[in-house]
C-alpha cells in the first residue's frame, strides 16, 4: 500500500509540470516551507510503586508545499522527536518511542506526502496527510501529532456549508515510525483495554457536514459526522456551538452527542455505547469560565485516532463505561492586564463510575502559556501541571514543559 501512495506522488511530480502553464522550476522555487521547532520535557511521578515516566525530546515539524499548478499542489512534512538529556532509569513517557529493550528511541518519519487538487470548489488530497475531524484528528498533545493515509475531499460549494469525505486506510500514532493499518490501530487500542481481537481489515469511511447558521442575534455552528468501519463499528457525532453577546460579555453553550454501535460481524466485540454532554460558559474582561458535564453509556468509547470527547484534561478524559464527569475551567488572558501574550487556566474534573466497577478520581490542571513574539516572533513557552487523586489506587503528578519556535520561508 505504501508503494502505491509513493508511486502516485512520484508520477504526479513528473507529469503535472508537463501540463502546466509554468515551469517545474517555478513550481518548486515558489513553494513554501513552514517549520516548527519543538523541545518538550514531560514527567509523570506516582506516589506508589510505579516507576517514573520521563522523556525529553528535541525536534519538530517541517512542511514544504509547492506552488499550485493548474490547481495541483504537492506537499510533504518531515517530523522528528529525538531523545535527549534524561537517563534510561526512567520509563518512556511517549514523546519518543519505546525500544525493544524498553529504552528511549528517537522518532524520525515522513509525516505527510500528498498530491492536492483544487477544482469545483473542492479540495482533494491523496496520500499521507493530517486530517481534522471530530473522531480522527492530529490530537497534538505529544512531540509529533497523529497522521493518516488515504483520500480526502472538502467541498465549499454552498454558502455557510462545508462538506467533507474521507477514505482512510492507515494511521501513525505519536511515537510510531511507520504507518499501520486502521485494523492494527483498533487492535492496539483494544489490547490496552485488555481485549484481544482479530479485527476486520477494512478502511474507515467518514463523511461530515458543518453549517454556520446565518442568524443576526447569535452565532451558531452545527456539525454532523458519521464514521464507518465495516464489521467493526459505526460512530455518529453531532455538536452545536452557540454564542451570544450580552453587553460586554459573551455567553456560549456547546452540547454534543456521540453514538457508537458494533456493526456486521462485530469483530471487535460489543462496542454499543454513547456519550453526551455540554460546555456552558461566559467570557468577560479577559476571563473565560466554563462548566462541563459528560455521561458515557454501558461500554467504553473506542477512540484510536484522536477525538472530541466532552471533557479532555491533561492526563485523563471521559471515556470509561457508565462514567459521569463534572468539570469546570477558569481561564484568563493577561493582555487585559497589560501583559501581552500571557494566558493561564485552572481546570478541575471529577470522574465517577458505579461502585465496584473502578475507582473514582479527580484531576486538577494548571497551565501557563507565554507567547514571546516581542523577544523573537514565533517563539512561545508553556508549563502544564496536573494533580490526579484516586479514591483507590496510585495518585500521580504530571509536569509538561514546552518550548516552541515557528517560522516560515518562501512565498
């Protein structure tokens, strides 16, 4: 399959310029390089016998896109996360890969390689690519985002409406060096939950629609998505973003619903469940206060490729069977106080399941982000710290340090 994708891109690189109004030199010389250098340090300490997890990684993302020729563009991204500094006495956190000996291994890979065409108000892309949908997305919380391989189409023919379709055969997680089939990704996710299954070797087909409702009195956006993996599962996801001005403040409400059902031969077992919930909040004078609630059905959610669960914190998120989550977040933009680029929040969540099923726990997150554009444009730093307390089990603390520098070369 990989040879098929690469062969198609090589053929496109050879034949497209021959059809073009411009030369191959112009196609590539007028391209653009976007780069993001990343140095991250993540540590997770437990109060029991579990060993400390600690990674320090240095690398980044380097994306090159050619100029468009007759609506056709070629693109590629190289991703790197190199193990530095910390000793091998600590377990692997996940910024880098875990070697066969259990040690830290650097990850260097082709994140994207695709051919893109833009015709009839539709953007077509074929090859390795980062896609952004509710239940398949980059999920960029480690050194390297998730990425996918397949065919995508995004149409904007109608006012306020975006239609999308995807045919995905392979994916790479945060620390994979090579693509694996979506079948293997599902099997790996089930294995982490203690379930061994021989999942059907089928692609994921996803279709979605996003509609900005043209209202004068308020902003409203509705999203509806459906994902199908034959003989494994179906997922249907709906979300509405609503906001309204009230004097100097803005009030918002974001309800969502996810339905998950086993299909066909049910090769991954029973996956019948749901999740619903909402965000309710207000913004005023630099403050952003949000209340959240989530309820999950009788089975845990299957989410091997990134997701938009209702509550997602630094360490945990609402995903367990029969779980209720109550959460609140208070954020502040210090620009209002004269400190441009400084933002912070505190985020508390309480996770409850029926007695005897598993342990209840709470998580409290702190985050401070500082964009240092006045020092160097594109430079930013972030510190995150999480405290997780279980009613029964090991408590943990999670510290994440980020240093990022973004820059662009070319047109």
